[in-house]
């Protein structure tokens, strides 16, 4: 059976709750940062993962989106939710958050899921945690993604290597812009 079309999925973002959800986040991170980017496990997991805030994005796929079976012979299947992306955030110092490991599976990219994840994180950070600023360590070829969300590169910052990948710090001030839900 072949995919006849690829309709845009509905996306739901939710907070990771408990160890099973965190394990799901780490699994997505492993696919993208491990398998795709080759970043070693020891670098991808650290001891703050168990205390960080994590978000999970689920894509709701129509049950018939991957089949070309004749309509009359299709079983009545429910739409299914599949994990599509994740990120984590924690407080670096009072009022200063860090968002990291922003992950969207390759098959779900360019659908706005990364933006939705970031906006959901900003809502929690600004409205619930009341942190005023976010600092993140951007891969240099991803700065456009963050720029579109309002991030800027502080003037004094320069490119540095993390695990051999060029990175640069970017920041966003949330204090004067409470985010609506
Ligand atoms: C970076 C990543 C999270 C983006 O997720 P995504 O769901 O594909 O992004 P979106 O569809 O939400 O894109 C939002 C906007 O950012 C832009 N964008 C996405 N990736 C971009 C990139 N690498 N460079 C510049 N712009 C980018 C999109 O074109 C879109 O622009 P628009 O608002 O003008 O339409 C995803 O590509 C990914 O998981 N990459 C691998 C992991 C990674 O490197 N994470 C970041 C580490 S710093």
C-alpha cells in the first residue's frame, strides 16, 4: 500500500507528565539528535532531564491517510495521535530560562510544529513560571527559525563549537510581553 496523499495533521502540544512521557521525549531526541545529527548519547542526556519541563507535540493523522484501499473496504479506524516533536526548558538562574533540544521528526517538519512548540514554551515561561528572559544555544543553521520567533543574537556573542557543530547564543525577552494562550 502506498501513501496516496499527505494531509496536514492537526497538532496538539502538551506538557510531559511522568517518566513515560519523559522517556518519549528522549526517544524523539535520540532519533533527531542521535540518529540524524550523530550527537553522542552522553552529550544528549544529562541529569537535569528528570527535573526540566518538557513539551510533547502530537500529530493527529487521519486513519486513512496512508492507504489507497477502496473506500467501501476500509475498516472504520479512529484517527491516531503520533509523537512528532519535543523540547525542554529549565531555569538557568532566577528569571532566565533555557530552551533546548528543540526537536521535530523529519517527516513532520515545515508544518509549523517547531513554532507551536516554541510558542507553547513561551506561554508557560512567561505566564506561569514568570521568567523574564530565554537564552538558547542555537545551531548556526537554525538561527532563522529562532529569529522568526523574535530571538536576537546579543552583540558580544560569537560562534563556538559544541560537539563539533557551530552554535551561537540567542535570547528573547518575555518580561514586557505576556503571551496570550
Ligand atoms: C529546527 C526545527 C525544530 C524546525 O521545526 P519545524 O517544525 O520544521 O519548523 P516550522 O515549520 O515551525 O518553521 C517555522 C518557521 O521557521 C522557518 N524555519 C524552520 N527551520 C528553519 C531553519 N533551519 N532555518 C531558517 N528558518 C527555518 C520556517 O521556514 C518557518 O518560517 P515561516 O514562519 O516564514 O513560514 C526542525 O527543523 C528540527 O527538528 N531540526 C533538527 C533538530 C534541530 O536542529 N533543532 C534545533 C537545534 S538549535
